C-alpha cells in the first residue's frame, strides 16, 4: 500500500510538471453560490489530476465581483455580468468566461408538497406580496387538483449580493412591468416582502424549515434538500418543468461576438426553461500584477481551459448544462486573450 501511495503522489507531480505547475501553486477564487456544487467537484478533481489546489469561497456574486476588483483573488465568480459601472475602479481590464448554465427554480414548503404550476405574472405578484396566501384564486386556478391551504406565503430571498438574485430579478423585470418599475433588476434589492437567507443554501434551508415558505434557488439545492419546485409557463405558452434538458435548450442560443450580451432569461426557445442563466468566471486580461509570477498566471489559464473543455463532463451529473459548442469557441478566444507582460499565455 505504501508503494501505491508513493506512485500516486509521483504521478500527480509528473502531471503537474508536464503542465508547467509547481507543487506550491494555489489558486484562490470567490463568488457565486449558484455554481458552487459544480466548482467544488471540479476543483477537487483538478487538484487530484494536476496537483494545483484551488481555494474557492462561495460568498455570492457581489462578493466575487468586489474581490476580483480588489485583486485579492485570482478569479471572481458571478452569475451576472459586470456592467461598465460595476467595473469602474478596477485596476485593469476584466473579462468574463462562461462556465456552465443552470436553472433557478421556484421552491416551496406545503403539506404533501404537491407539484404546482406558476405563470410569470403569478410568480411576480407572489414576490411583490400581492398574492399572499397559498389558496389565492389565481394559484388555485392554475392548480385545480392541488389541495392548497390558506397558509400565509412567506417569501424567502437572498440577503447577500447575489447573481442568482440578479438573474431572477432580470426575469421578473422582463415578465412584469410592475416589478420592473417598483423593484427592478440587481444583485441586491429593496425587497417588497419576505425574509433573507445567505446564499442558495441559506434560502433552501429556510424554505425547508418554514411551513408556507417559498423562494428561488438553483435546481441542485432544491434536489439536495428534497424540496419541490414548480413548473413555469414560458413565453411560448408551454409549461416547462426545470430540468437539465430544458436548461440546455435555453442555453443553445445564437452567440453574439460579446458573450456578455447573452441572456437566457425568458428564452424564446419553445421548450426552454425560462429562468436559466450562464455563470461566469472573472479574470484580468493582463496577469502581471501584484507581483504575480508567470507560473501563477499560467496555472490559472490552463485551469480555465480545462474547465471549459474536459471538466464539462462533471456538469450534467450535478444538473448543470454544459456549454454549447459555439459558446466554447467564444470561451477559447477569450482565454487566448489573457496575457503576461503583453504575451499570450496560451502558447
């Protein structure tokens, strides 16, 4: 057994050396909780295969954006793109690299946890506080076979700066003029009603604990917590249950030259799930900052390439959609643009 351990360790070092890495290299990232289950799996596999440890803190997209701007991490993670106003004050040019696509679901805690249907206007009015009991006639009309209690609805939302909130509020702003005018879109909102939970795990945990609660979480958190989630009517009038297949359909879009212009919410795809999004890693184009070594920058770039290629096989088992080929091609071009002292790191 001892010999086997030595052989395994030697193999990791040989692989690390073949990719130009040092055993001491460690990459640090922070941000979105939405893709955290995927990143946890991917970074664990990367350390095993290449001997490069990745320390990722799931603190929310707002935190990821702040930390990459402050250059305290090698990469940030966000479910929403940074707008020019968000990037103001960053000491260099930041780029967005798409990683996977995922679905945000409407989850709830009711007796027997029936499978419910929701229209966009009903979802918006529940989060606006206009529909505040589960037996409301509008919910009942969509779910005639469900035994809906007159329990009050407790809305659970994110308490932290969140890309999931940014994406969900983008969807609500597209389907509800009242939401757009009264609340709007953003990673942090002035919520009309409800209580806050930190991260997707916090929201899922509160929904599970509180009878009558409802909230929005990434699909895998509903699955992990054994929570039900609703079927949503999309803009084509089709009832779409959140699934890997429906997310993949929503993600298979025409890709503009600027990938940050991609939006999957309220998709035009007839069978696409309408509350879907890509999630992104944020890095600086020029990597020679804060005394970073070329080896550190090289390790980051090789990890980004691996994540958009080989690591995609870990997405589907965790209910994330892999990047479509056209999006992978755009990601490749973005990664090729990353430099150290002006020279591309992809040689």
